[in-house]
C-alpha cells in the first residue's frame, strides 16, 4: 500500500510508520517537522500544517494513496479540511483511518462500553475550539466529519484507551514502573482486587492499525488492552500492575519500592487528583467511570488486535531514563515524593 500519515513524527505516528515500513508499505508523512526531522530511508517527508488548506492542496496535488492515517486530529474544522482535501487522492477502496479516543462516548457509567453506544455531543462547542476540556466531544465531532466526507465505506475510526510504552510523553503509565524502580515506600490506591485497568502498548496499536488497513476494515473499533491469549493476562488490575513493575525492577538488579495501599477515601479527603496526580487511578466509588476500563474489545480482537505481555511494556519503559527535571511534562502534575510521604505517614 501507499500510505499517508498525518503526523508520524513521534509516539503513535512513529509506531505506525515503523509498522508500515516493516510490512513493506510505501509511506509519506505530512507534519510541521517540529518533533522530528530525520526519517528512515524511502520515507517521503512533506512539511506543512494540517490547518493550512493551501498546504493540504499542495500535498494532494498529483499524489494518490491507498490509505490515510490521521494521528493528530482533535479539532473538527481541521479534520474536515484534511478529509476534504485528501478525498480525491484516496483510492476508491482506500481508507481514512482516524485515531479517535475512548473518550468519545457520552457516558462510561455502564459496562461494557461498546462501539454502538451513544457518543458525546459537541453542541455549543465551536468546530475550531481547541480547549482540551472538550477533548471527548471534539473527537466525536471529528469522527462525524470523517464519516460525512468519506462515507461509511471508507471511514475507519480507531478508539484507543490510554496509549502507553516507549516514547510516551504523558508519563501516566510510566509513572508506575519508574516509581517502583525508585525504591522506598510507594503509595498505591487501595482499589478492590479484580477491578480492571485497560491500556495499550503503542507498538501493538501501530501494528494493528496497519493490519486493519490491509484488511480494509471500516467503522469504529475500541482499541485498547489487554487483548492477548497469554494465560493469566486476560485481566490486569492494580495488584497485577504493581507486581509486574516490581518484578521488572528486580530483574534489573534494583531493589523495588515496597507498595503500601492507601484508602481511596483518604486520597480524596486530601485532594489527590484521580488520573492526573495519581496516574491511572479512577475511584471505584465514582459511578461516572464504572465502564472506562471495561471497553468491549470483541470487534477489534476479531479484526486481529493482540497485545504483548505486560512485562514487555514495563521493560521498554524502564529502558528509558526516568525524568529528573521537575518541568519535564512527564513529571508535571504527578504525585510528588514529599506529598506521597505525607499521605503515607497517616
């Protein structure tokens, strides 16, 4: 296939690029060249801004692709522009793969969350609104633009949960392997055993996206994990995660942190911010998120989605140096050691 990637410089875009090249496809990338300037041999790198309609027109002129992968769209006006500009350059059976989000759903109060559930409304939100507080509704509106412009037959909508692994700039998952490897006493939320956690290694998602294009899949897919056939790894919960982080630290000759469970009520009483300050944690007592980590993956699994063992993702994270600069975005807003010690002291 001849594939165009909008983005392609870092993280998921880079993973999709690597997977496409590994599987023998020809790749063009279109981005602003801010995060990456060196590309593998054979990659056609075109510099431009997706919000610039003239740049999109120049990109499309005289070119033809079998697939477009849009990794960086969350403003409906921008996604509409790229879909319209590239529609004529997409082959008749080609696909426009839009990377959406599990956050598109109107509610995650129930479980499991399925692709047919109602989506969030962006009524009252401008199509050029870039406020990340509107992330979910805007992603849903972006999906609608792709489908409107390309039609149901050519729109492929991928809805990941939390994307993790090497190169993750959010630090939400990486916080836990790094904290386990830092030693001492580690605060862990006292979530009931068996409460699932869902996330997907960026390499698994990138690989599956290319396979989905090869198979000419269409429509919407929840794309998170775990989705593997390894015995004992069908569910990941807090106990599984922390044990795996500690085991990998030990494997590297590091004395891992000793976990101490702290009641959710205490964390909330002291204003600990779920998900952001204490990554991955969503209070079990909050019904708003009852289905967030219970996305139904049956459709994606049927289309070939598989995820690697948890230990491989943790190993890749620990292979990267943990950030020491407090201004590093991977550390910003996370639970600081002093605050952690105060909470543990109680």
